[in-house]
C-alpha cells in the first residue's frame, strides 16, 4: 500500500471541506432545498397510529392543497436514533415548505421498531390514512419488507437511509437518498488507500445483516484490487453481538493498524470498549451506520476519539444551509442532528421538487402521483444537505459522493 505524506492528508482534508462548503446555494430551478425559514414548532413526539405529528398540519391549506406524506422508521427501540432523526429532519423540511405558502404537506410518521413485520403494519396504516408518497423506511431490513408492497400498490417510496441495492432492485418506484452499500464500501477502501498511512487492515462485520455484508463485500473487493493487505476478518450475528473479545484480540494479534467496521453504532461501541480494555488502539474506520455513537446513552465518547467514518453530512460544515438546519434542529430537539436527520430533510425536498416538476396536485391519487414522479425523477437535479446536484438513475440509486469525517473532542469534524 502506498504511504501518504502529512501534506497530502491535509490537502485531501481541505478538498473534503471545500466539497462540504459547496452545498450552499439558493433554491431555484435545479431543485435546491430552501434555507431554514419556518419558526420552531417544538419537539416532535411520536403520535398514535394513523395520526399526523403535531405541528405538521398546515394552519391554512394553500392554493395547491395538501399532500399526504407517510413516514416509516424506528421511533422506539435500539435503532430509534435513526428513525427519530430522519423524521425530525423531514418535519423541519415540511414546515419550511408550508411556510412558503404554496404547496402544502402533512407528514405522518409511524414507528416500525426496525422490524419488518411492524413496518408492513405501519405501511398499511398509512395506506388507509391516504398516503400519497412514502418517506421510508429508514433502515434496510424493513425496506426490504415494505418495498414490494409500495411497488405493487404503485405508491412512490423514497427511503432516506436504507442503502442496500436490494432495497430498489426490481422496483421501479422505490428510490434512495443515501448512497448504496457497494458505493460506501468502495469509497471507504479508496479513501483509506489514498489518504491514510496504514499497512494492515482487519474487518469486523455482521454476516446476518444485508447492510453490513454488502458494504464488507465491496470494501474487500476494492481493497484487493488496490493491493491493500487485509490480515484478519471477524464476523458476528445478532445473537452474538454482545461480546467481541475474540475478534478484537485476533485483530490485535494479526497486527492490524486499522480496523474497518461496516456495522451499526451499538456493536461498534462494544468493540471500542473491549479494544480499550486490552490496550489495543488501531485506527477505527466506520460507515454511516455508526453515526449515533456520540449520543448513545452510557457510552464514553472519549473511546471514539479519532474514529473515522463515511457520511454525506457534517454538522460543522460552514455553508449557510447546513448551519441554518443545525441551528433549527438544536432549537427544536436540544441536540446536534446526525446524517439521518439530513437524509430525512433532503427526502422531503426531493419529493417537493419532483411534485413541482411533474405538475402534481393533491387531488391526484397515489398511483397518479407515482406515475407522474417517475416521469421526471430521472431528469431533475436537487441540491441538499447531503449532496449537491443529486441525480437518480432509473434503478433508483442516487448519484453523489460520500465524505469522510473524524470524531474529535466528541464531535464530527471534517479531516
């Protein structure tokens, strides 16, 4: 593997910062998201099934009427940080759009607890409510359960953060906001090879999870193409994700100076704890599923110091749009938004721009709106918090690049 100089790493970091800063632009014909304008509506709470969230119903229906947006994600349970952030971000976008006085939205978020069967129940609740487009589901597993139903019912589905290619495969009306697992794995290997001074790599991944397995596969393939040395691979399952002493010790024994973690933040927190307990301090490099580790209850954030991960969003970016969103989110919810909040925010604006481009009206059926969106979605370009000039292929995947962030002093910063 090529060794990189400190100067090269600093130059790469500057380039990443410039990419993040380039997200700022005014709304226009390209589909740019508007800066945060709406007044704070207070903290969003989970609502009873079938009821839209408080503050989401427009005070007065505009000339274009009101579109019904369904939302599905884990609002309770172990993955709740993902679903709540995504729906909170989506609500901010809804309030901004409603404040403009034209097209109006109401958002009805439903809890699936990161469970496929419960996600299907949530989908059916929203369908009975009259949902005209779906923002969800937030996580990959439930998306694999709900996607076929949206395809069958011809309801346009835009997942903020489910990243498996299986989410959209074979379903022409299911689209993604986030980059795919193969892209994330490929980009991780590319970034490590081109910007980091490491010689031996270990991989610890969850082999009964499509998200983790998919990222691992593309990472390993690209690492091999680049001649990067993977000295150890360890796996785990849902039933064994409480103890990683064997995997951590094996990575240390193999001499790995970087451990790649294509996993969610809960098992990652245990790995960091157990590595610390044996004095093992490699560079840990994660993926977007690790976003949330800094707000995990009971986790010592000092253990995450220096952890790197790929994310399309950095709350410390200095562009006006990001700072306006972060300020509004903090005002409403008392915490810094993660990338899932930005994904949810962008999802609303993507649907907004597609509805405008397709000349849709709220009196249209969900199927009519679905067909109209499909007629324009591959021709529009949207600037958002998670990417500039985002476009979509006919297979539902988004064209944008992930970026690297590093945890320093308990916050994500651009390296």
